[in-house]
C-alpha cells in the first residue's frame, strides 16, 4: 500500500479519518518526533573496534596519497 501525508483542515475531517480507520480501511500513523542529537552520539559504539581500526588505516593511507606529488 501507499503512504500519504495529508493536512487536516478541521475536526470533522479528522473524525472521518478515524471512522475509516475503525472500518479497517486505512491506518492513521502518528508523526515521529525528530531527535536533535548529534549523529556521533546516536551511532557511538555501533561498529566493532576492528572495523574502526581498519577505517582509520584507510583514512591515513588516503591522506598520505594526497600529500605525495603526482608528477
């Protein structure tokens, strides 16, 4: 099924939607609250140390290649 975002302009429209939900024709979804936290805090500790070490090595290698002359 498709998910649609709609704007309700009056209470009667909302009541109509609730009635359609009661008839199991639609599902009214609650709006999710956005978190304003930093992504670094959100994903801290989500990767194993072995992967992090490998990523650090790749970044260091890439930086070294940028500093080498290309001629």
